[in-house]
């Protein structure tokens, strides 16, 4: 995919929507630019460790907020000192 972009007086370029979609990047994301064989290579970069990405999904963050509200309303279980205590509590 070849696209010609003009550099602004501030040294900025505007990345076309089709390229953003292809690279799966959006406003606010980070990119790295490497120089390889005299050419600039644009690489999407996430600042979150990939193994921790699940925590930052919208679904997980929604569950985190719901859990925080449950804690505020004191809707949590007591502290258990063993798995057996927890299972016993669940069975009641």
C-alpha cells in the first residue's frame, strides 16, 4: 500500500484512515519509527505488556468498576483462611 503524505510545517504527517485501520492503530496510540535501509518504517507500539493486555480491555475494566462498587456497598464475602472455609461459605 503506497500513500504519499505531505509533511506539515511542524514536521507532522496525517496518516490516512485506511492505513490506521490496516495497522489497527487509532488516535492516542503510539508508533515507533525505525530507519531501515534508508527508509522510515512505521511500527505500532502498545505500552502495555501483551501478557497484561486482558486487564485493560473494556470488558475487564467494566467488571473492575462493578467490583469496586460492590466493595463500597460491603457486598463482599468474609475473609477465608482456607479453601475449605470458602467452599463451606458458598454452600450455605
